[in-house]
């Protein structure tokens, strides 16, 4: 059973209304999920229908003539070669669409953190988490939304198993108490608005020491 | 034909939701609000640009889409002059990328919507960085569309129109404000004088409903 972003998140992605960080996490999920690519295509069709039925605003005089001049200066369009499939996420290279990545930093025993540098402002932080098998993340909730895509390994949360490509789309109402599944180191890509609020006893103890 | 399309629009407005899908299946003529050009006609225009750099076809596309893209961008708070420039850029992109259009994958309006959306994202991020997510790279990795995909794509367009009519007025309103106009949930709540939670749950319900109606076509 795969875990997907919420429909409203996919719709916002299709409409171009997600901030850069959340877009990156959704795009990562899409690169691994045909079903959600289909859903985004459906929501794009909704956008197309809205575009078609909008009340038009007249272009200024001469706009069409300018466009005709512009296409005269275009080189003849050539049929493009189909680009080779290019996965958004390549686990081996740990490269992410050319975004600059910070160094892995130690957060807590068995847990490392690495920043993904997205220049767009807007209060969403993007980072990767790397956790060893069997690690229990302290119970926590969020002051904003948190969108996570598993890149490798798996974690167990809310009775579900989240493996590579699976997405957890949580808001401040969801309490989290995930555990890393046995077997493999788990790496996740996370876009987080607001801050983590650690709710467990252990969590409240380490809260002052972590900055995620 | 045009009169028939308008009749269907009137019928759709009067019919209870459950009968609309049936009404759509009974008529294969275009049922969109703007009956000037059918989706198939728009698709043919893009294909004419791709096949032979057809200038008349491009001019027709410009007349249809440029004022709509300008309107779309202005509703998202892009100033008129910038919206006009982006609409020009969008149509120039249509000229350049026409050969990538595949009516088996997407309708003409959906394809051009995605172009305008990407340009808007691009222009918003341009001053911060030169790079945006290349969504099309993923689309190109898809296997070839099956032979009946064209039927599915046109059925999808029908279904999208029917699905939008299925939404309640309140749902349609928040969907437009949120996804089309790019308003933050808090601003929508203030504008409609609704609690934030109500706005969020309306959006969630509307999107789930659209997905229910559209999901099995994808």
C-alpha cells in the first residue's frame, strides 16, 4: 500500500501554488508514483478548463502583431529528441536537481540532518534526515505542515509502512511518533513549515539541543 | 451546433448533479462555456503550428489564449503589464514547443495552462535563481500512450467539465480562489468571512470530490 500526498496538495502542485520546498518533495514523489502523476494531469485539466472559461482581459493594441513579428525571428522549430528519463532523485549520487546540499550534521544518536538549499523565501525549510534502523523518533507534532518523501529505507508510522517514494503529508493536527524500520538506513526528504514541537518526555528534554 | 452547445449549457445548469454525466454522454458536441472553439479545434491549431509553422493557426491560438492567460495571471495579482508580457511569452512558448503537444496526453487548454503556470512560477523565482523544476522531464519518461488514449483524453475533458458542475457553488468558489487565484487560505477566510478550518475542509472536500470523479481516467 503506497502512501500519497493529499489530493489538495497534488491539486495545489498542479496549479503552481505550492512553495518551492513543498514542490520539490511532491516532484520527488511524482518521479516514483505513476498514480499521482495521473492525478496531477487530472488537476491540470481542471486548470485548463478554468483557463478556458475565464473572462478574458483584452491584450493591448498591437499585441498580436508583436507576437507575429516575434515568431518570425524564431528559428524553425525542430522536433525535439525525447530527453532521456531523468529521475528527480538519484539515491546513488544523492543529488537533488542541482540544489546545493549542506553537510550531514549530527542531531541525536542515530539521526543526521542535511539542509537542502532552496533560495525561495517563504518559511518552508527543506532538509534530508538520515536515521539508523530501529530508531524511534521522539513523539512530536508541528506548528505548521510537514511533507515527507522517503528516498530509501522505510519508517513505520500510524500503523503504515512508508518505503521509498511514499509520502507523508501532515499538518499541525497530526501527532508523529515514527520508528525507522529494520534493515536499511532510512533517508527522507522533508519540507517543513513552522517548527517541530516535541511532545514526549524525551523530546522535551532534547528540544533545546536540536534545530529542526 | 453552437446553439446546441448553449442549450446543453442551460440544461446542465438546470439538471440535478446526478443527471449531468448522463447528459454529457448523450451529446458529443462541445459543452464548454466559450463555444467559439472546441477542444478538438484548439488541438488541431497547435498541431498545425507543429506540422507546418502555420501562422494563421498561431494567430487564432493567440486570439483565444493570450487574453485568457493575461486574465488568469491578473487574478493571481500579477500587474497588467507584466501579465501581458507573460502571456506573450506563453504563446511564444506554444510556438516553440508545439511539436511536444500530444493530444493523447493532455487537452490543448490543459497543456497551455501548464505552460502559463510554469512561466508564472519561473518569473516569481527568476530573481532568486535561474532554475525551476522541470516537470516535463518526468512526463517525457512516460511510456507511449496506448491507442485508445485519445478517447480517454477527450473523455477526461468532458468529465472535468461535468466534475466542476458537480461541485457546490461554495466549493467552486474556494477552488477558484485558492488554486486559480493563488490566494492564501487565511485571505480566503477573511474574504468570505469564514473560519479558516471551514475554508480548509471545503478545499479538501472539493479536491477529493474532483479526484473521485476524475481519478479513474488517469
